[in-house]
C-alpha cells in the first residue's frame, strides 16, 4: 500500500504548494525545470519563502550549463532534506494549509 498526496479537487494549487508537493514527492528542481513543469519563473524566491517563512529545510547545489554563445550559466538545483521531521512538516502544511488530500494506492 502506498500513501500519496493529491492536490485539492476544487481549486488549482498556488505556486508555493505546487513546488512543495513536487519536492515532497522526491523531486528536485532547477529554475528551468520549475518554469516548464510548475510555471514558477522565480524559483529562487519561492525557495527563499519556503525556507524563511515556512521553516522547511531545502537543500541546494549549484549547477552549470552552456548557454548563449557557449557561455556558462550557473544556477541552483533544490530538493527537500529527507529527515522525517522535515518531511512530516511539509506533509502537514500540504494537507492542513493547502488542502491536499491523502490517497491510498494498493501495492501491485
């Protein structure tokens, strides 16, 4: 049996909830992925809010990619610290504040 979270059925989740849910599910993001997958064009500010306003531990590391005319661009990749207390805090926020719901998926 797998327990997962799903967004509220009655409204589109706000940006910070979409980012938290993606990270909660084990994902990691850089700014380009966040823009294309979750429509967040200012991921660094969203992560700052998650860290400073919600007290969630988010890890990060710098990455580099060749950009225009071969010039490297440096940006950050983010993911949640996987300590149980941190994960539980994110789960509680998603459920109690952002309206996410738990669903149970039978194991195959």
